[in-house]
C-alpha cells in the first residue's frame, strides 16, 4: 500500500503480507467501517479487520481475522453468521481467515522473505542482460538464476526482488531453495525495451 497499515495482532500483520503480495488486490485498509447488525434480538456493533478492493469485484470484501481457537467457539460462529448475513444483504463478501489458513505451508514465510527485497533497486543493464539470456517462459533452477545474476555483477537480492515483483514466477507454496524451479515472466513491453 506504500503507507503504514495498522494491525492489532501478529496474525493481522501476517495477513497484510499476504495482501501486499496478492496481485488481485488493488487496495486494502484496516478497521474500515463499523456496522450495526442484529444478533439474537439485540443490536450489536462490529468493525471488520480489513476492507479489500479486488480486481474483478464491484464491491469490497470484508475480512475478519481470528486465531483458530476463537473461530471455533460456538458464540463466535453465531456472531460470524449474523455478520455475514448483514454484508451479504448488501452484496458484499464477509470472510473469515484463521491462523491456520494464513500461516499454512510455506506461502507466508516465502512472502516475508521476498518482502525484504521489495525495494531493491534493479540496475537496468542487469535486467536487460537477464531478459536477453533468460527468455520469457524459460525454466531454470534458482541456483541457475542466481548464477545468471552473478554474471552481471548482481547478487541474490536481485533475484529475490524479481521474484517479489512477479517477473520470476515459482510455486509460492514450496520452500525457496537452490534447486527449486523458477520461470521467467518478462512482459512483452519489458523485453522490447
């Protein structure tokens, strides 16, 4: 988002990493609105954790983040159903994301690793050399990509920056290792420059 985003728990912070890397997310904000909804003959207030604007959706999504143990409690399940009904009546999605969903597998750890390199400056000569020597859609190992970068005087940080930007694609659900398979995904515009 290129600005500070407030979060109230480590789990919310981890979800921000995922949102930052999700190519379908146009924008998001925390604690976006407070609603009044009906629950068991009472009117309650609720503030979702996030509002997300996504490509291809006309209306925002609202997301609640909860640890697994809280999300499984009967009262929370009933509250969540009432909140979902409120948003559904207005044409919006209201999603629950739990700790096990957010932290499942290697995705979050990979995103956190690559996020450190999101602002790494990319030398245009290095990028042009990579475009020339690694054609679009060609597959190579991470080790080979690092060697290609080294041929132009660049180190592993450039590889990670290209991976974070989506110029080098790989299976985000598998650990980043030297023998992993990666693929060049240069755009036609980048290749012609």
